[in-house]
């Protein structure tokens, strides 16, 4: 953050196949940078970095208006229909080193579908993978992003009720990342509003870390 009137935040998306990582990345960027499609197999096979346009006057710091630019790394999920676990790890390590090796990563987002029952197997594994990639400080630089949260409202429920009914495995995951989580609602009518709410919450998480980053060099 060399320019005090401009802030760049670096994010990486992790999670299972068809969890909605690429769609979440597009919402964060406010674009269609990442390819998405309904498919019986894994869609993303390599990592790619997307950059948003500058959001003018996103916040104020020291009495000055600050613009925000978001950089998002989209990654292949696991289990993967074409890549082994070791291949996925190699792809992730190479991308983290290339894109955030010196500049640093502010936050990893573990993408979890809100409309799929949490059985306690895959998500802890993905958390373990993030821990392996980011090191001992992973829990301070990770948040859970619940996609398809509109299904909660469609079921006549709310975020608070959803979390009250959450199984112990999910609660343990949220506790391990300091209860950093955000819900994403995929509604065309409120796309920009949802994007801003998610980004504001993510920036709050980054502020809690005093804007510190993880580097990979």
C-alpha cells in the first residue's frame, strides 16, 4: 500500500469442486473474469489471477477517501476429476509463489456451499490443505465464504438460525478461523450491493490483521 489513497487486497479462493469458487471470484471482482459452468466434472484445472477495477471512495482513512482494487486467485478444487492431490498441491504452491510470493496474500477464502449438508469430511480437509500451504498463521488469514446463501432465505430461515443448527464440525471450523465468515447471496437484483457488503466484511478481517500479509518467497 505505497499510495495512501489506494488500497490493493490480495485474496485466494479454496474449496471443493463445484463449491462456487469461480462464481464467488467474479462477484468479488465485479466482472466475468473466471469461467463458470454447470458440469459433471471439475471446471477449473489451473490457477488464474483476476484484477478488479478501482472502487473509488470505497472507504476513508485519516480523513482521505481511499479507492480499493481487489486481486483474486481462482484455484482448482479437490477432489478433482482430472488432477491428483499432489498435482493440485503443486498447482497451488506454484501460483501462490508466482502471484503473491513477494507482494503477499491478505486472506484465503474457504468456499463452502450453504445449500449442501455439512458432513464434516471435505471442509476440514480443505482447511488442512490451506494450513499446509499458508503455514502456522493460516487461521488468522482465512475466512469461510458461504455460497448459495439465497437458499437459506428460500427455506424460510436466516443466517443466525443456519449457524445455530450447524453441526459440530462446521462450528469447529468457524472457531478455528476466529469466526470469520461471510454469506454470499446470488441475486441479480442486488449484485452490486452484495459485492460491496462482502468486500466491506473482508476488509474488516484484513484490518483485524493490521493489513499484514503472508509471503511465499
